[in-house]
C-alpha cells in the first residue's frame, strides 16, 4: 500500500465505504478496493456505525472531524460556526452552559452535529480567560469567575478526611424525616476566609443552632458542636450528615462524645444536605456574604437563632421549629415514663 499509516480517511473514501456496505460487500473487499488495511475499515465501521447498514459517510466524517478537533484543539466550538453561533446567542440570553447543552438536543433533534457538552462550552470560554472575547463570555456566566478550577483537583482536595463514612451507608429511613434526632451540619465562611460560624439543623423539626467559633480548626469546631449537641436528650442525637470540610477531620472524637453516627455527603452535592443549605440561605439574609463573623457577637447570633426557631414554617403545618422540637421532647418523655 502506498498510503501512509497516519493518513486519515477522506469523505470520498467514507462515501465508498457506505456504498459498498449497502451493497453487501465485506470489509475485506472494501479494504482492498480502497487500498487500506482491513483493520482500518473495521475500526471505522465499528466506531461510527452501530451496524454496517447504519453507517453514514457524512455523519462519520463529522464525527471524525469533531473527534480530531477535540483531541488536538481542545475546542469544539472553534471548528463549527453554526454551533458556535447558537451557543453564543444563548449565552447572551443568560442561559447557562448546562441549559444550552440540554436545550440544543430538543431544538435540533435530528441534527447530530448540533451537540455539545456543557464542559466543552466552559472549555471554550476559559481557553483564554484574559482575551477580550473570553472576558465578554465570562461576564455572561452566572458567577463570572475569572478562572475555572478543575473539578478533579477540587474532588481530590475534598476527599481526604480519614475514615469518613459515606452518606450512601446512612440508613434509608433518615431521608423520610419520620424520626427526630437526625442533624445536618456545615460551616459558613466569612470575609476573606478569615472567620466562620457553624450551623446545625435537625431534619424533622428544622430546629437550628448557630454556633460561634474562634477559628476553623477541627478541634475548635467539633468541640463547639459537641457543647451544643450535649444540651439535647440522647434520643435527639442519632446521626449527623456533614459536607467534606476539613473542620470535621476530628469526626471520630465527636461521634464518641455525642453517640452520633456521622455521615459525609458526596463532594459538590449540597442537595444531600438540603435542609442545612436552605437554613444557611436564611441566615445569609441577615449576615450576607463577605460578613466578618469575628465582628458578630455571640448575642447577635443567639438572637438570630431564636428568630429562625420561632418563625412558623409551612412544612411544619405552621408550627415553629421550637414548638416542633418541644413536642418531640414531650413524646420522648412520655414514652420513657410508660
């Protein structure tokens, strides 16, 4: 054969492959006809056609070009003007890359060339973050961050708490909120990462503790959590679901001190602690981001805690979290006296 091993198949060759396949010819015959190796034809058909009779030359050419562009240029949008036009238009409409990626399949259901992942859009936007065009695109994103961190790097950094028990192992009945004593916890970070407050929320009653901490060291945080949880009856201390913050490195000590099983949510899965995240949002109404928690007194936090715990909640049938918790305490007391 006089063709070089690295030479890619052309659209003309792919058209011949499609025609001969539809005529019932074997791959070995097609290879001889094109003066290609049989393995080249087999890989081509297996990769771009689920079955020989479904092989489409134009579609295979597009797939191959797209695959080549992603491997070598790392930027799909730069190689497809039609796709780029659509993505840019939707970004100007303030759509997120994920919304664009999902919607494009509905608007172009039969056009396989109009497909792109949200990661590919982000990759295009952040390829040259200091360029004028890229700055304009970044300004259209929800958070407008000048740099995009690697999710893999973040996951590596988040997943180093020793002997952490995954939320996957948490008893299924905890999700049903039928039993009190199951808590969610978090650390809210203040201005310049220099201050923090802790939050603990009971899943069934929505009762909340807002805890002032001197620093973010694990001994400081877990000790503060223990002091508040010890105010409760043991029957109201069953489990704690937390995120992957390093302040919970001392989780074994906390579990021993409180008698609670501690579970850790998956990285970047805030919905697994939805009650806590919602409560943090309520707190942010009074203590917005960039608040220096070192300047917020214990008395102020206590007043805010009382405010949240004495607001009627629709989810509780318009009882307050304080009332709901007191009712649970009374039920525990009655059961104990029987």
